[in-house]
């Protein structure tokens, strides 16, 4: 239980560190996915968790880029 709570805290803390329209939409989607996880077995489905962790990692890297003021390519 402690591990799951830590994972949830980390996911939401990373995503909502900076507010934007796309992040709010993703937070809503994460809330829906986690609510679904309470009634189904999505937490043990690797295709769900891997995609979720990759997306959270992308947001974390975006936070680092914004913090360091590194110009984004594209």
C-alpha cells in the first residue's frame, strides 16, 4: 500500500508541477485510469503501466527543460 501511494503521489506531483491545458487533460485521464484500476486489474497489465510511466517520464523531462531554460527543438 505504501508503494502504491508513493507511486501515485510521484505521478501526480510530476505532472502538476507546471499547469497547462495538456497537463490538466492528462491529470483527468490519470484519475480516470486509476479509478478504473480500483475495479479492474489494470495495475498488473504491463501495456498500461509502461505507457503511463513513459508519459510521466516525458512530463518529468519537460519540467527539467523548463527549469534549465534549455531551448526546445521544433
